[in-house]
């Protein structure tokens, strides 16, 4: 996969609150092309695998519970400098520290329930994309 792609999830809180349309609008308006997208729900095993890097953290159980409690929108996005630009668009992990106008500032409730995921590197964008999508689901 080219390095101009990133992976995102609109997390269960964003779906529950009806923010999917508004968040996708911001993503489109920021120049990202949707390469792949689906509504899906992570199993406990999925979430434990996806977030394995955090398994020793005190919030790991809470994170798995949150990420599996309802459907998410998973998507692959394409744009020059996608990983970094998408992290800028979503804002800091803690919405209290997120810049004005960012997705987390607008839609996140807390550091745990923060509305949206964005890959933190090109390598992880590829790993996370292929975790959720087969080649025939990417366009
Ligand atoms: P990121 O999503 O901004 O990359 P990470 O540090 O990779 O942030 O953490 C992954 C996810 O774990 C966060 O998006 C958030 O949902 C959750 N999380 C991170 N830190 C905390 C915390 O201190 N308490 C509860 N949940 C947290
Ligand atoms: Mg992260």
C-alpha cells in the first residue's frame, strides 16, 4: 500500500450519537478520498488484538469494553501526507487538549470516549487497514 493512506474508525460513541455524517463531511472537506469503508462491530478478540500495544495500560479493559459495545465505521483514507494530516484533523487524544475545530474537540466526550481513531504511522496504517479490510474491499 502506498504511504499516502491512513486508517480510521468512527468509534461506538460517535455512531451512537449520530455523528457519522458530520464527521465524514469534515473528512471529505479536508481532502481525503475514501478508499474503503464499512459499518462493523469488533469482537473482544478483535479489540484486544487491534490495541495489543496498550495491553499493559490501566485503561486497557475499559478500552476493549468501549470499542466492542456497538458498531463502528471503519475506513481507509487517501491524501498526500495522510497519516500526519489526519492526526491533525482529529486532534489530541484528550478532547480537553484538542485544538479548536478538530473532530475530537467537536465530538469527543473524554480521553476514553474520543469519537475517532487515526493511525499513528504508515506502518500501522497498513497493519490496521488489512486487519479490517480485504484487498477486494479497497478501491
Ligand atoms: P490515540 O487514539 O490518540 O492514538 P492512544 O494513546 O493510542 O491514543 O490510545 C488509544 C485509545 O485508548 C485512545 O484513543 C482512547 O480511546 C483510549 N485511551 C487512551 N488513553 C486513555 C486514558 O487515559 N483513559 C482511558 N482511555 C484512554
Ligand atoms: Mg494511538
